[in-house]
């Protein structure tokens, strides 16, 4: 009798929620605000810019903000044609609205990361039900997913998209990667929403069906992606959509219903003007640098010493999507993508999982084929993986893990045991991490500071509890489907009480010393006195000194090009007879400078700021040549 009463209460609550969508909407909005704030906005500007890429984007944006030149990006008084202007425009606009700061520089990236989380929520709410249930009705019929199940899928999916290492890392960094990845994701989800909504059920807005407007959104977001990082933003979504439509045999249908004129017109209007203007101004110089070096050569040869084996991205995805990546193979297998006849005959709105799989495979294969490999290249596939994993857990919750064959149970157990193994290994590593960290001359006190902070203990405890929770759920037959909750709560706790507190410790060792030297430069620099950085260039010194910084590499020293540089400085008019140098002390020895030859103005953990007469350096170099 008690069980019957309990069952009635559950049904009563379920029916109440179905009749009260406002409560579900309110909860979902609050949930989206909470996860967005924790993942992307909490302590966003508490650490300095991270060398080397972030300061280059931000300094170019600061220059654009100050000069008002919105056409040409400059960094360190040189044109920067590595990437198109969207990143610089958005960061400059943020500077105008909020003032120049690390928080303002990173806010646009966070905003785009949140936008993708939001559209993922919308897509999963409408189409995030099980795609494995047999369905034989006409493709014109609209499938209406069970409301509570779709709400669960949407809220879980938004959390998985937000709470993974990659989306958080790039959502908190002022570089172009998030703008490219989020716009690719927004474009693809816009296409799918337009594709999945039957045209006859669409409402008209500005004389165009809402389905068509989603298709236009596909072109608009691709255009923004092109302005963020180049042609890859149209190549990848284009391949993904074509492969998907060919697989489900819907290419002809979609070609007929796509508003090509408005879509392509929007794309051209957004992208072409800047590319035309910059090419007219700089001609072959821009074409060779942007299209040649930073697009074609990156794909066909190793650029900036970033090679990688064909299996490189298997490990990148495993780490970048933890803890969800452990169940990704199972989530892919559960789609039964080999049953093409089923997918071709099923309703369009049932295709989200398959679409996400094509999205994932195309991007993974494309960048695995590239000779130059960087971890951030596969960032655009993270939302696709998150969607597939969400659909898998949604199905587990909907079916209560029942009616699974022995094969699927074995795969689930293997995934669960892998989940336990990885988390337990990370927990042990956390407890002993101060001993595992080797000596780094750039961060000599990091291990000690880490131990004093207590963060390793916090990390070990959080990961241990997550491991224990998953272990209990795995062996508790009717509750295995709740493993996602242990992973989600564990990741949120780890990020809040481990990752965020570690960041200032790393910053205090690696970036803060350079910022302090930059402040000292502005205080001590004499009129006409040049600033030079010797060694591996740290772009943050340019941003924090807010001036052009000359760079002398170690190769320049060995090849004897130093004397040419300082001869050039000595012959310039209106130049001070002294020069400021930021470098590691070993480089002063390589220049044959004695401690009596220069004045130490400031020093940090790894660097010194000195003032030295240019003639003294020339005299020392002359002596070196004489003895050689």
C-alpha cells in the first residue's frame, strides 16, 4: 500500500510539472545562470594575461581601442595578420564599455561560450529525447518529446557543455579559439533546428518562415567564425552538413527549402568588406601571411614547432572532456549509426544524435589529417561530444537502464570501471602532487605554495568522494543511471575549490613577476630610453608596459647579431645613451656583462630589469670578437 501511495505521489508531481511549464522554465533559467556564472564569469579577471598568445590578442585590441583604427590589427608596432579582426573588435568594444582590464578582455569569450551553452539547451529541450526508439510514421509528422524528459536532457546537456576542461579554459581566455568554436557550434545547431522543425509548422516572421531564419543563422554564424579565424569556419560546417544530409538522404529536400539568396547574402555582407579593405591596403603581404602561412601551411606542414602523431587527438579529447569522455565511446555506439535504413526512414527531429556524431567525426578527422597539431584545434567538437553523451544519459534515465543486452551491460561496466580508475588515480595524484611536481626555474616556489594552500588535499577529497559515489552507484543495480550526477557534482566541486584557487598560485609565480617589472619600467624609464627583452619573448611585457618592446633571441646572441642591433640603436637620434633590458641573468653573462657594468632596477623570480649604457654593450661585444 505504501508503494502504491508513493507511486501516486510521483505521478501527481509529474503531472503537476507538465501542467506548470513556467516552473520548469524558471528553474532552467536559474540553472543556466548558475552554471554560466560558475564556469565562465566567477573570478574571470583575477589573474593576469597568460603568455604567450593571450597578451598578443589583447594588446592588439588595446591598440585598436586607443587608435580607433578598426581595420588593421597591430601588435608591438607591427601588423598582425595571423587572424581576422573579430577577436580584436569584440575585445576593443569590451574595453570601450568596461575599461581596459583582464576581465573586460576575457568577457567576450565568456559571452560566446555561454551563448553556445544556451543554444545547446534549446536544441536538447526540443530534440534531446531518445533517438533509438523505433519510429515509422511519416517524416512530415512532428515528434513531440515528453516534456519532463526533454527538460532533463536540456539541463543536463547545458551542464556537460559548460563543465568540461576545454570549454571552460578557452571560455576564460581572450583568444580567437572560443569565437571560432562557438560560432561553428552556433551555426551547426542553427542549421539543425531549422532542419528539424517542419516547414508547415513554422510561424512567419518578416515574410519568412522561422525554419528559414534558422537556416540564415547558419550562414550568419559561419560568417562570424570566418571573421574570427578564417575559412575553416565555413569549410568544416559545410562538410558536416553535406555528409549528414547525404547519409540521411535529405540533401535534395534541404536544398529546396534553404533561402540561399538571404543566407549567402548575409555571409557575404558580413565577411567580404573587411577582407577586401585589408587586401586593398596591404595586398600580397596580407595574402601570403594570412592565407599562405596561417591556413595552408598549418595544414600541410609543421608551423611554430607543433607536430603531432595521428593519434594525438585521441588523448586530447580524453583529457579535454573529462570526466564525460569516458562514456563517449559507449554514447557513440548506442547511436547505432550503422543502421542507415533506420535513420533515413525516421523523422528529422529524431536526428540530433546522428548529427552530433557527424559533427564530431568530421572535425576530429580533419584536424587529425593536419600536420600542425594544437590541442585547441579540436575545441569545436566538444559541444558535439557533449550532446551525444547527454543523449546517452537521457536514455539511461528514461529507460531506467532496463532492457539492455549483455553486450551493452558489459560496455557500461567497462566505462564505469574506467571512470572509477581515472578518478581514483587523479585522487591519489592530488594527495601527493607537491612531491610529484618537478623543479621549474620559472616557478621555483610553486610546489611549496601549493602544499601550503591545502588545495591538493581538497582535490584529493573531492575526487575520492566522486570515485566512491560512482563505485556505489555502479554496484547499485537500479541506480547506475545516476552516475552522471556524481561526475557532474564532482567536476563542479573540483573546479570551484581546486582549479580556481590554483590559478592565482600559478599566476603569482609565472605572470605576476613580469607584470611587476612592467609597472617598474613605466616608473623608471627615462625619455628616449628603449626597452629590450632578451630570450624567449613574453608578450605580456608589451601589454603591461604599454609600449613597443624589442626582442633579442638566444639565436641572435649566438649568431653575433646583437652588436648590429645595438649599433643601430646608438646611431639613432633622440635616443638615450642607456637602454633598459629585461632578461634572465644568464643572458647578461652571454653578453659578457659584469655586474659592475649595469644597474639592477628590479628583479623577479626569473628575470631582472637592468639599465646599461649602449656603448658598454658594444665595447664588450667588440672584446668578444677580438678574442674570437
